[in-house]
C-alpha cells in the first residue's frame, strides 16, 4: 500500500524543469512529475493571481511569446533557458518560483505593478522565497489560480 503524501510537503518540490517559455510579462515552466506534467505560470503587470498551475499546456496558438511589445529577443530567451531548463523546482509561492540548477539558485519573479516584467535572476539569500510556499495539499487551489491567470490573457489562451 502506498503512503499518502505529506500535506505539508512543498508542492512539486524536486520536479525537473523540462522547458521554460518566456516573454516580458509571463514565464511558463513545464514541470514533470511521475505520471503527470504541470505548467507553472509566473506573470507580471496584471491584477489577480500572478502565479498558478495548469495541467494542460497554456497559450497554445495564442501568440503570447511572439506578440510585439512583449516578445523577448532570441538571445534573452536562450539565456533564460540555459539557466533554468534541467533544473529542479525548489518551491513557489504567490510571487515567485525558485529553481536550482547545478550550483545556481534561480528566482523567476512576478510583480503586479502596471507594465512590470517577469524577472529571472540569481537568488540573493534565503529571504527570496519568504515564509509562505505552495503546499502539496493545495494543488487544486494552485490549479484554479492558474486557470484564472491564463483566462486573464484572453480567449484561446488555455
């Protein structure tokens, strides 16, 4: 008989980041767990949730990553992918996700300020995550936030 997961465990902790898509105002990390794939969305410059999960790939054909004004140069996308892909998710919360890859700890951070960008940077210290992290027993809450977040990008985003 399989043991129940610890409800206080960090949600998706240790999940490999298979891919990251990034634009100025949104980043989507594809996370793989045994038997499931999740998409962690980190978004800036909007009201409502800034971070959420989906089980389905968001933004298919919506042009979110190539839209004029928010698309990043190819060199910036490569820089972010090199730093994040292949890393392991440490944790996430309402404002940021933290990924560990080799000797680097990377923060993907959101801001609700109008016109704000998603930032990808090296962690400064332990305060980067804060006291609150997503817990394993809150999976459905984070998926609801993800759906709300994606719908905020407009029709056809999910």
